[in-house]
C-alpha cells in the first residue's frame, strides 16, 4: 500500500493511474470524484505504453488518470482501484504536491471529503 510511505510535508498529492480505454477511465474517475476522494481527476489519452509483462515487451494504448487529492484519501482510492480496475496490477503512483497557488489549494481542500 502507498500508505507505507512517510506522509509528505504537504497534505496534497497527485495519484497517477492508467486505464485500458476512455470508458473505463471515465468510470473510475467519476466514482473517485463523486465520492469526494478527489477534487479533480483529469483524463489524458490515448497514450502509448510500452512495458514488460509476462517476460515480454508489450505495447498498448491506454488512458492516463491524474487524481488530485489529499494524502488522507489514498487508502480509499487504492482499495477502490484494486477492486474495480480491470488490470491485474493497476498502476498507482504518488506524486507529492509540495506547493501551489493558495486559491487552488483552498479549492482542493473545499472540494474533498474531510
């Protein structure tokens, strides 16, 4: 779990994940954002991913999700993706947000569940 990491100095983080298609990405993003675990989930795609899987190099089209949230919501998002994501091993990478505009960070706080 990502929570095994030391908490960042700022409470804000971005989580990066991918989905196999736009519909899946939108379904995941909709649930995460409606649940107020994320203030915003951006979807970018399609992107091309080239990666190792089953001792072979794979190449697939995917859609990237950038989930803007607080450190306190990571476990909920991680559990949801483990249950709802079609991939055997869904990508979930944490990127700290050390700073940002005061107005934007205030909006993030107001948009998230406590």
